[in-house]
């Protein structure tokens, strides 16, 4: 399964396979729709290697 991660709002919001992920008021990444394990791991790797 391929995973597509698209920036939505200047390093504050992303789409992971069409599921929105954003920083909440506690500065933690949150998605109102549950990500699969593979999507979560891919997003964590993406954020570690993301060079703003």
C-alpha cells in the first residue's frame, strides 16, 4: 500500500492518504480519523526528515 503525504498548511497541517493531521492546542499531532499503523509510521518518518 502506498502512502501519500501532502502538506496542507505551512508545516501545521498535512493530508495522509486524504486524512487530515494537524497540531492541536497542546502542539501534538492529531487526526480526527484514525491512521493505520503504516500511515502513522510513515508520517512520523516524514516529520523527522522534513526540512522546513
